[in-house]
C-alpha cells in the first residue's frame, strides 16, 4: 500500500472518514449518487486498495471499478480490522 502507484480509497461516508481513516487514504463515498462519475475520473493504470467499515461496500465498489476497466483493485476489508492490524491512521 506504500508503493507510488497504489491509491488507498476509503469508500465510507464523509462522517465515517472524519472519525478516523488510514493514513493517506482518499475518501470516495460509495453511497454518493455521483460515485460512478468519481471513479470514472480515476487513472485505470494505478492499483487501488479499497476499504469500508466491513468490506461490503468496498467489495461492491471493487466490482463496479472492474466493470469500468480497472484491472488492479483490491478489497482490503473493514477499517477496524485494518487499524487493529497496525496500519497507520489519522
């Protein structure tokens, strides 16, 4: 997750993101009506690591991104699990 071509995306709501998130993660709210438009503007050549609260939204977001031509997308699961594993948070 610390490689230059890896983008960490937190697909939770802005309120959830404000309550704590992985260091350097970008917030793209999966529940936002313009989520498909937001991901359409991302670079499809980069690797994306997605997470949410439980892994459910990030799994759905991953499937949507793959349908839009993204080849390197990983569902990292839930924020609490990632935080508990020792990853740096803000």
